[in-house]
C-alpha cells in the first residue's frame, strides 16, 4: 500500500486530491480571483463527507 496523493488541477487551481487508487480524498471549490478558496470537502473511509466553508480572506 502506498500513501501517494494525486492532485487534479483545473488550470492553476487544485480541484481534488485522490489516493493512489483514484479514490477521492478531498475536493475544493474556488471563487473568483486568485487563491479564493470557498470550501473543502473531505471524504472519509466510511463514505461520509465533511464540508468546511471559508469566510473572508484569512
């Protein structure tokens, strides 16, 4: 088993991370502009997801 993480990009922005088998680990939602991350969805082994929305530009 490997702990490799593969990043999937849409242009300059990373939109997803997968494990070595292609299973989703995280997905990202970007807003307009540069480095405007709005939300991250984290996928767990039991299929549950957790969405963490960001507010402002911290």
